[in-house]
C-alpha cells in the first residue's frame, strides 16, 4: 500500500479537508494525472475518516472532474487535470461562497461580451426557448433551464482557450443555484429577457450591463442568506 505524506485531518470540515489533501497531493506531484487512488479502506485509514466523509470528498472531486470513479475498476485521477488548473482552484475554494460567486461573475461577464459578437441565430432561438420554458414552469424548480440559458451564452463565445473553463463555470452555477432558498420567476424572466434582447442586438456593452445586473442581484440574494448562517 502506497503511503502519502499528508497533514493530520482536523474534524471540523472533514470532507473539504480530505478534498484539499488530495488536491495537495496532485500539486506536490505525489499524485499525477492517470494515477489510480488506493482502495476506500486504505484512504479511510490514511485520512482517518469515515466512509461517508471520504465518499463526500470523492463525490465533490468527481463533480469537479478531477477524478473518475469506475464501477469495479477503481478511482483514477483524470488525465486532463494538468491542463485545467482552474478545476483545482475551484476544488480548493468550493465552500468559499463569496469567492465562488465572484469567479462565476468574472467568467460570465467576460463571456457574454464576446457572445454578443459571435452568438448565432440558432443559439439565440435556443435562449428564447429556455425563457419560454421557465415561464411555463414558473411554479416549479426551473434550475436546469436557468443553467441551460447560461451554458448557451458561454458556449456561444466559441473560444477554444476558455472552453475548458466552461465546465467549471457550470459547477459554480450549480453551487450558487443550490444556495438559493426561494425562486423569483418573474425577476429571472425579466433579467433573462433583457440579456437576450441585448445579445440579439449584438450589443456587448448592454449585454455586459444586463448580465451584471442579473448576477449582482443573485449574489446579493445568496449572500444575504449565507451571512445569516
């Protein structure tokens, strides 16, 4: 059994600390892309944590696409980790809610201005369809449709350099979406329509302004509840 040099795990935020330790092993070179992790029992012993804590940490790493768990095959570090350090930084900060929101804003505000120049008529039509679907599902959980709206905009920027960041952007979207305690469909629809109209006019300045208005509102809403905890 391979032994890794790691710090003692404190018991306050166990799963997050396990996640950080595994990321540290990657950054220090003790783990490399493509490596197979030891079996669960071995990791539980080395980290001195329970199975639920370990599995929560591994689940977070899998969501961030840092590892892949294969049924009956083991857990492996993804080969693309080395080429996408944004995922590693996201893993280290996934529970730093203000930082996650700011990261989402930084990415989306840049992408929406480029999208205003590049978005296709087909993509605009798909954006409109997500808005219509949210209107039809206003009384339900339309988080999936909200995510699709933002995904279409990000992908319409059509930039291979930032393509690897889009998956991470969607992870930040899922994280912030999970923190929303109540839905306000009228406001979501109003904001999405304003962004859509700005993109349809191919106006990067207005697209930026409307996206900032939307994300700023979401940020304030989430942090208001977050700071009460």
